[in-house]
């Protein structure tokens, strides 16, 4: 796919791929809750990166651009899926129960599963900073760069996201801070 | 005095610079309520970490598949912008060297051919160039004699003097006048 590029470009792209794939897949997987969707989202994002390879001054620019595209593509995927589900639900009432994957079913009741469920219930602007923090392993500055917001704003959003999670955990009787 | 909870959240993310980082660490050793809050946040972080590890464990097949789909092994050309004449097309060095050599030979042959053609054209021009060989009043006998002396064929233009066409042609005037007189009514 890169034979019109120089060998240096090919090597740089491969290095970027090796460095970012796992992180991008984790982010896409957590947003979409689907292995197949995450794979497609990440693949499509790399294709877009190749098409725009010349516009990135540095590898970091390409990296943060990729994270932003993966996040946006994954969000678009769940919005599209949500619209499709609404259409199905008009005709098949049982679709509610079928929306969870076998993995979700097996983990139901476990703390990890519950935390994932709480995360999905957070408003998007809080959910995204926490996903990028916990699954993308990015620091506040990097999250700000990806989200296009100030570092201080990231700090506030991460805190509020945690507060909201704590409230949901308490309401479900899962407060880990109270033995 | 307890630090702000937002600051504690940043502290567990390693986002609090020194010396505040150490100050908060010392405070947590002494404050049960703050340490409980931090423990809660750390527990949340640990749950996310274990979830991330689960995803990592299932990501390897996806990584290989995406790598294959991107075609690192069998490379194809990416979409490039701009017209085809503005793009760069890589040419292997041996092909480029052969093309340059062929161009040089072809150019030399063309130049040599052009030079020879020019010489030929000059020779033909010289051969056909008109050469005045006689003066006016030259008779037909002297022309035949001139041709017989030549070793090769020659083109000869014979220019007649303009006064040759200035005289009266047709029947003599006297005859015509006689005809007129003969035909008149008497």
C-alpha cells in the first residue's frame, strides 16, 4: 500500500502502527463494545492516515490525529448502531436483551463488567476523557491535544467522570471505598 | 486541611508536580478520609486496567488481520492527490540508466542523420543550380554542340528575346488588303 512512498515512509508508518495499534484497538473496543467494529474502525483510520501521510509534520502529529479519528469513528459507529437498533426495536421487542455480547453476559455481575456499564452511562464528554486516560494510557496534555481542549479542562472532566462513577457504584451498592 | 478532591484525582494520575506531589503523599498517610477516597479511585483505575488487559489479550489476532488488510507485505499504491504529471514515479536505477543510454544514442544518430541530409541537400542544390553558358544570340547548332560536350544530362533553359514576339503574325498585310479590295462593292 505504500510503494509510492519512500522506504523511509514505509518504515515510519510500520513503526507508528506497531506503537499505536494496541492502544487504538483498546479505545475503539471500549467505545464500540465490539471486537469486529473495533477492528474495522482502527483499520479504516489507518487507511485515512496513509491517505494523508504527507500532512503530518511529525510522528506525534500522526499519532494524535489517529487517536482522534479512531475516537470519532467509534462514536459514529455506536450512533449508527443505535439508530439501527431503534429501527429493529420497533419490530422486535426482544432486541433489548440481544444487545449484549456473550462476553458481557458471562461477566455480568462482576466488578469489571459493572464498571464498564457505568462508563457507558457517562455523558460522552466525560466518558471520552476517561477512556483515553484508562484505555489509551494518555496523560492530561495528550488527552487535551486529542480532544482539542485545555489540559485543565481534562483534569476537571476526569475528576467529574470519577465522581459520577462513584455515585453510580454507591447507588448499586458497589462502593469499593466502603468495605 | 485536606486537599481538593480534584487535586487527589490528578495526584493518582501522576499529574501533580513536585513539591505538591510529596506534600499530598504525606497528607494521605495521616488522613483516613482522603486515603479512602484515593483508594476508591485507585480501585476504579485497577478495574479499568484489568478490563484493558482483557482487551489486549484478544487484540493480537485483530492486529495481525489489520496488518494483512493494510498490506504491509504486498504493497499497493496509496491514493495520491494531484494530476498524474505532478506525481513522482519511482524507476529502478538499471532501467533509468538504460533509458538514458538509449536516449543518448538516439540523439547522436538523429544529429548525424540531420548533418548528412544537409550535405546531400547542398550537393543537389549545387547540381541543379542554373549556370549561364551562352550569351544571347546563340544558335540552335551551338546549343547542340554544347550539349554533346557535356558528360552528364543537363537542364537547359532557353530564353527568347522579348522582341521576337513583337512582330506581326498571321497573313501579310498586303495580302489582306488585296483580299479586302477584291471583296469590296464596285
